[in-house]
C-alpha cells in the first residue's frame, strides 16, 4: 500500500492547485470560490518512481460560524490517516486565525509536517515565505502551485519523509 500524504490548509491557499501539480493532471476541484472541494479526495501520484497517495482536503462553507474550528477538525481527520502532511499556507497573506487553528492541531499530531509557502510566484515573494520560519515547522518551501515554481524541490523533500 503506497504511503498517504495529506494536503491541509485553510480554504483558498491553493491546496487543490498543488494536488493538480503533484498528480500532473487537472483532476482535483479548483475554484476561485473557497469551499468547493466537498470532502477528502484521494489521488494516485508518483515522484522519482515512488508511488504515493495524495489526499486533498476542503469542503467548508466559507463564512460559516466557527470556520477555523471546522477546518482544523477536518484537517485533523486527514492527518490521522496520513504518513506525512503538506501544510499549505498562502505566503502572500501570512498566518490568519484559521491557519493558527491548524497549526495548533499539527503541533500535537505526531506526523512529519512539510510547510508549503504557496503563491510564491516570483523572487519578490521569497521574503514572504521566509516569514513562515517562525511557525516552527522547519523550512518553508517556497512554491507556486499555479506555475510549478519550486515544486520539484518540495517533492524531493516530501520523499525524504515517506
Ligand atoms: P484550495 O481552496 O486551498 O484548494 O485552493 P485552490 O487550489 O482552489 O486555489 C484557490 C485560488 O488560488 C485559485 O484562484 C488558484 O488559481 C489560486 N492559486 C493557487 N495556487 C496559486 C499560486 O501558486 N499562485 C497564485 N498566484 N495563485 C494561486
Ligand atoms: Mg480545494
């Protein structure tokens, strides 16, 4: 059975875009409107000949009361069944209250966490990514899920954890 990688993060940070990038097909649900992904969705993936399963998460209604808690709860369920976690943050926005709820949950989870600083579309956003060192999840991998920038290095790092 291939290892499972959970992709977690608050709505709209680019989780599904990253999943599409990883699986190399436009399969996962990507929407400008947050909360379109209905539930955890599993995809077969491979990097450097190593197969693994990617679990995209989401499915929250934007603006619902207690969104942060609901996001963290669903992320926790995905994390519990995963061998490694890609925690996706929008580097151009920084850490919001919803991100913080996930951070609190991830600190208690005994799983390898890889911090993804997404939407680093160019050099000028590298500094935004560096700000995320403070989360304590190690190196914030600067990527652009949309354009593919940095995703090869990210996947190399992911394989190290599987
Ligand atoms: P999710 O809710 O976390 O799954 O986020 P989505 O993958 O649905 O993406 C939300 C929005 O962010 C979409 O408009 C994407 O095109 C955009 N997006 C995702 N990744 C990037 C990126 O690397 N750079 C930029 N500029 N936009 C991105
Ligand atoms: Mg999504």
